[in-house]
C-alpha cells in the first residue's frame, strides 16, 4: 500500500517544492554495469522518499548507448514500489513516436500502482534522430503531438475514440482501468520554444525548463504564463490538481557541508573526467589542471548550468531563480561523472534537509 504525502503549496518554503530529475546517463569514470546502476538509482529514490523530497522525474532516451532509460514507464513502475510517498513522473514521453492507446493504458496502470502519485510529461521530440529512426517526419511532429495528446486525454477521461489516419486505426476504443487521478494525472511539457510553451500553457500543462542560462528561459516562461492566463475559468476548473507546482526548473546540483568543500570536490571530479576522456593526465601541472577545472566549475555555476555549494549558498541560488522566473518546483539532477553513491546521498539529504530549512528561514525573515 502506498501513502501519498500531503502537499500544501502555502506551507512550502518560499513557495518552492523540491524534486529530482534523472536521465540515467552512463558514468564514464565509475563504469558501473547497467543492472547495478538501476539498483543504485532505486536505492537513491528510496532515500529521497524517506528524506521528504516531493517528486522525482525521469527522462526517456532512445537509441543512445550512454543512456539506459528507453522506457520511463517501466522505470516509474519500479520506482512506485520503492518510493512510497513522494510523487513520481516521466519528463517526458516523445509523443509523436508513441502509440497513444497503449501509452494511455500503461500510464493509467502505473498511476494505480503508485496510488495516484503520477506526473506525466510530454515532448515534441527534440532529437530528430529518434523520429527519423521510427519513420516519423520531423515536420509532422507538432500535428502528431496535438492529435495524440487529444487521444490520450480523451481515453483517460473515459471517452471512446475512433480514428483512421496518420498510421493509426482506432475503432471505438476505450481503455480500462482508468487512472486513479481524475480526470488524469497532471501534465507537463519540457521545452523552451516560446510558441510551444504558450500552446501548452493555454491547455493547463506545467512547464519544465532548464540547463540553459536563466535569461534564455524567460521567453518560454513568459509565453507559457500568457497561455495559462488566457484559459477560461471553466477550463481552469476542469484541470487536474497540481500537488507539486506547475513551473519547474531543472539544474545540475552538487551540495556539501560548505561551499569550499563542494567546489574542491567538483574540481577533483572535473580533473578526473578530463583525464578519463583524454586517456592521459593532460597538459600542464596538476595545479594548472585544477585551476582550469575550477574556472570551468565557476563558469557552469555563473551561467546557470549548475547550482552548487553549501546549503546556504544553494538556497540563495534557488531563491534567485525563483525571483527571476517564478518557479514553484526546483528539480535537481544530482548525478555527475565520478560522483559515487555516498556523495549523491549527501546531496539528497542536504537538499531535502538543510537547504529546505534555509529556504524556510529566508521566507520567515523576508
């Protein structure tokens, strides 16, 4: 039995929920086999759940040897059995390459397995290689996306669907069982294209952005807000409840007890990564290589690719992003090359504990 955590946006520190985002990327330094990697990641989710993390999302990647998550559905189904309270989500499915009836059935089943804790994200297909490999023309992806999201939402709501075209033949199809959440799980769109973001906002989707400088995300966020504001009151009332927010920011994250310790460890990891990639120690003295690595780390933080430091510094960075973009969900990717599980667990504990406390303290004093 699962016991879903109760969420109250008004009591969330600074109005920001805390979550994880994972792409299950192969570590070029640690060289862990895939089965072991799966087992460790599930352990990480169990810990995050115990620590009080609000939600964990996983991305789906196809035909790539450096990623091991071809099925976000299978992963989240497994995660529901290890993380019993926090919400879990896919961020997201490349909808133009999906058979919508099968997807609707599988998502409904996973929502029931998890006790109604599912968050579901979709994408247009930013990797055209995936589309081409499965015979989908990239020029058709927007039309296919709009068609298939209409199908899955109708099926989740208990409707019957008939269609003949675009490679689909559906004859009075209805699915059973339906999702536990009504009318369906909260929906998300992952992307930074303003026109698409506006369309998604106008239909009540959450928006997930990240891994670019914040200034480059403002256009998509502004367009999404405009779309959301244009919904009629009746349409807004028909939307599913959104327990963990509607505007998410994804960032690489590394936390230690102090900022200097975090930076020192990140520098060590970057030096090792450079050596692993180049196959040699590299040019210059070790001091020079560490200096170069530190400059790279500082650049990643300054440009918004990474949030890193001690709890107080990390909370400050999150508040800055909140003030600029208005985010209500911070999604941390805690995995980087060469970072062993002990340090990953430290980041998760500090993120859920000390960082959350810093955010709460700042809210009280502001």
